[in-house]
């Protein structure tokens, strides 16, 4: 089975990258950007320079733009071309724990802590020992209505495994400003699944490669890129399970006010999106700028 790790970076090789590169049963693809050091090198992994990306698909490169995390879409295509069966999408500041990427749940029946909700979306973080927090991209208008009382055990076969992250978790800027958390998630809370779609990110997530044609990190929508990708993928039928924390996030420095501005589209539209997409996945298109739609079309050409 071919397993490929995909990430982007503007930093020299980090501790996390060196660890990901060391795994014998995984291949590593690092997508460069204009700010990435010119002398960036790996011992075992593949580093894809900006020039190589433009030679690969100049139109898609232009549509995505530079100096943005959505360059990792190029890495998804690289993994596809390498014949990947499983793709792990990671951030370069997420330091993997021992056992990362082993005993994956993808494609296997797994007994989960299963939650049912009448809300249009489910927030996985609220089902943990850090109930006061919420996942980036969860509709804020539903926060006060979250209810985890309808819990049971249920066996599902996941297509996506979104593992959690100790340390500074993936919450939105408002939540981070208010709580400034440093988390240690209780493994007993996991695995988690639900009857409604849930936001998941692209920082420590495993996917069946067969999903890549529908998994696109939308550019030009700020910090909703991977969130809207997650909603779209689930609307297309993907089953998601949330796994216990398998990394420690030593988060790169962020400007929280800038993050909040980059999340505003989600504050405005997420509730409408999770309400509309289950019956019409392509409803996502009306929330995307034209340049993002064009990039999505160019990306999908690689799967024809």
C-alpha cells in the first residue's frame, strides 16, 4: 500500500518534517512557496520547487496564487501521480507522537463514540474533555445549542481519519483569544463520529486517495480553505472519524486579529453551507469567488 504525506512550508526543515521524513513506510512530499528557503533540501522526501510546480500546471498554479497554504493542492496531485492509496495532510509545526500513522482506521470497521444531533453540523471538540472549545469552522450560531446527550456506540467504516492535536488546538481566532488553551485531549474520548457533517482540518488528517478528486483546499476564502473542503467532501458521501491526538502542535506565530479576518467568510456563511450541502454538494460554488472555482476545475482535470 502506497502512503504519502503532503505538506507545505515556508520554513527550513522543522523537527516535525524531519520526523515525518524518517518513516520508512511513508513517502513525504513538501510543496515549496516563494518564501521557502532556496536551499531547502530533504534527505529522503521529495521537495517540489515553485519552478517545478509551474512546469507541472502553470494555469492551476496561477489560479491558486503564491504565498498561501493552498499550494498544498499541488502536493495532493503529486501524491495522486505517485499512485498513493492513502494520503496524510500535515502541517510542519505538528510534531508526531510515536505511533503516528500506524493502525489507521481508514476502510476498516471501527467502533466509535457516536453522537446524534438535530443541528446541521457536529462539533467534535465539544465531545472531548475540553468542552468549552470548538473546532475552527463550526457555525458560531449553533454553539449555544450543542448537545452531546445522545451518545451511543456505533461501528462505521471511515474514509477520512482526522486525528486531534495536543498543545494549541485547531480552534478559531475568537475561541483562541478568549481561552488561549494548551490542551491534552483524553484518548478515552475517541474515536468520535456523528450523524451530521463535522468540520475537519488539513493539519493531521488521513484520507483515502480515491477521495482526492473531491478534496480541494479552496484558495481565496481565507482560513475556510480546508473547512469548506471538509464539508464538501462529506456532502459527497465521505465518512469521517476523529482519532485521538497523534501530534503535538507547536504552533507557528499567528496574528489572531488577522486570523479572525481570514475566518470572517465562515462566520458569515458556515451555517448556510452545512444546511444546504447535504442535499446539494455543489451549492458550495455559490460561496466561492470565481478564481477559486476556476482553480477547482483545473485541479479536477487531473483526475479525468
